[in-house]
């Protein structure tokens, strides 16, 4: 009886583990463009990368709907918040790397009319292991002043 029970417990534990750790697969999720409230100034692309079965690096982001894209990182230097270009972002095995307001982000210049009218743009994320992952990013306008849109950086601090 005890043996039977311990087998059931072991089985449950396995099932729980499986639930928490799906097979590692490199993927890009929650992609969105935060439109700049100022016309002609750059917007920002944010997303989350989930690491796959091996370490890799995000090397570049491209889109047929965008004139120019640049990976950046916001860093603190001498108490000042500033941005610098990011050549690649390490994506650890099974890791979670967030491009988010106040941190890593992709600057977006020149969103074409088609994408603006559709309200989204297609992106291709290229990794050092040769994988290319396509993702659609919804285009979000800045929430009206005073509401903050739930964005701790106020949407301005890309
Ligand atoms: Cu930037």
C-alpha cells in the first residue's frame, strides 16, 4: 500500500514538474510597439524572449514595415539614465529576457502607413544559433495624460 502511494506521489510530482517546465523552446512573446506621443520622434518595441534548450543571443530585429530599428539598453551612469546601443542580448537556456520600459528596448523609426492603419507590425527576431522567429507586435498609443496606462516609466522613458 505504501509502495503504491509513493508511486502515485512520484507520478504527481512529475506531472507538476512537467506543468512548470514545458519543453524549452526559444520564443518571442508579448511584443508591442509603444508609439511615441511626439510625431517624428522614435517609438519603442518591447517584448519578452524565452530561452530554448541552449544558450543563444538575440542578434537583430527587423521588419518590412519599419524604416529603422536599433537595439538599445538603458543604463545608469553617474546617476544619470542613458541609452546605449546593444549589439546582442544573451538569452540563457530556459531564461526569460524582457525588453521593457527603462531597460532593454528596440528603437523604432518610421512605421509605415499600412502598419499604422492595421495597428500592428510583423517582426523577425534573428538569433546567433540561426533561428529566426516571427512575431506580430500590436501598436499601442500612449495612454491619455494622468492615467499612466499602468506603465511605471510613464511611457516616455524608452
Ligand atoms: Cu533607445
